C-alpha cells in the first residue's frame, strides 16, 4: 500500500502542475506540500468576489496558421496576428478542417495548383466523339412512366429559364448531381448490410455525382444566380432528393431510367446552348480556369468548348444509367455486371 502511494505521489508530482494549475493571472503563486510531494499549485491572494482560474492546456491539434491564441486579462481566448519583419501583419494561409495547411501541388509547367475541390489526378479529356443521338425507346410501362415524368418536368423548366441557357445549366446541375449521390449511398449501405462487393457501381455513381458538381462549379464562373434562383434550389433539390430516394428504394430500374431520360434532355439543352453561341446571341467568353484544368483543355479554350465537353459528359451519364436500368430489367443486381470505367 505504501509503495502504491509513493508511485501515485511521483505521478502527481510530475503531472500535477500541468493538469491542476489554478494560478491567477499576474499573481505570485505558492506551493502546498503533502509529505514530500507537491500536490497542486494555487495562489495565496484572496479575491473578494471571485478567482480567475487559468488552466494550462494540452497542445491543441489544428493551430491556426498566421495567428496565435492567447489569454487576455479576462481569461478568454483571443487571436493575435503574427507580424512580419516589416511590421505588416502576415496573411493567413488556407487551412483544412483539421487545421493543417493543404499540401502544395504544382502543375507540369511548375505553376501552383490552386484548386482544392479536385486534384490533377482527377482531371481528364472528355470524349466528345460519343454518340449524341442515342435514344432508349420506351417499351414497358415503367419506361413510359419514366419518359413522361421527365417530359412533364421539362415544361416548367423551359417556361422559367427560356433562352437563359447559362443560368439554366447552372441551376439544373444543382439537381443533376443528386441521383448519383443517392444511388451510390444506397448501394453503399446495401453492400455493408450484405457484406458483399458492389461490382464497382458505388464508385461509378459517386463519380457521376462529383462530375455533375464540377459542371456546377464551372458554370458558376459564367453566370451568377439571382437570389430567387438560389431560393428555388432549396425547394427543388429538397423535393427531388426525397422523391428520388424513395423512388430508388422502390424501383432502382425506374430511378436509373429516369436519370437516363434526364440526361437525354440535358444533351438537348446543351445543343440549344451551342446554337445560341453560334448565332452570337450568347457571348463566347473565354473558358473559366477551373474548366481548363479539369478537362485538360487548351489555354485559349472558350465557353463553346466547355459546353462541348459538358455535353459529352451528359451523354456518358445517359449510357451508364440506361445500362444500369437494363441490368435490373434482366433480373440481375448491379453487382453482377461490372460498372463502366469512369469518365476518362
């Protein structure tokens, strides 16, 4: 028992001052001894109202770069900017969620890679030679239901956006990225429940969602949404997400067929976009830098080139989703047929 007490005393002597320091800021401190071991530190100053306690903290993961955390007179944390040798405050660097500086990546020409939403190994050259006229003729009841569902949804879209194709593309991409994420999420959970592989379909669908999101980030550089259009996104996306989630739970083949027909309509919309660009009704501005890096496009590319590669992506999504729906019609699960290889 005496041996255990001595060991505990040594531990308290070593770590006690770090964990249990209650020294008042700016006040001298004395030590209280128990036997031969220091138990904790405190002050001898009597404060009439209250005592401010200054805890000595462990190092915190995620220190903010370009600034320092300090305690002010009230014992509260405040941020102190670091100052350079010239007397100017240093600019804070961008930090990640964990508080660490992002890794520095350079392009082949030696310039810095400035995108954090995707990396050089995520880029590719779109296959613009893909067949744009391919159409899945609806034959079954579910096919016809999916086809006319999409046709009905297109009418209010045309009425709202009319010839504003840049804004139409940007707003519709906020919805187009939903199906891949919902399908990938549900297949992911199914794979976990059944302890089985997915045949690569989880990755394929999540890549589709990420690709659609990059379309959105690209067209944001071309057309800025208005306040009521942003409000519309909350409503449409909220309704569509839950409707598609429920539809995928009931019938994945119907859900994939709907997306296939949605992509066919997207191809039509981008074709009309190109016609307006060729007529001069829409200015053919230089391509955004994010598009040039993502699709590995030449530096002198224009908006027309961007629309071409985005339309090719939509054609690929069309084929993937019609293929997924066909697999379900044949009575197979997606895992029994390998997923198509990405977008590269």
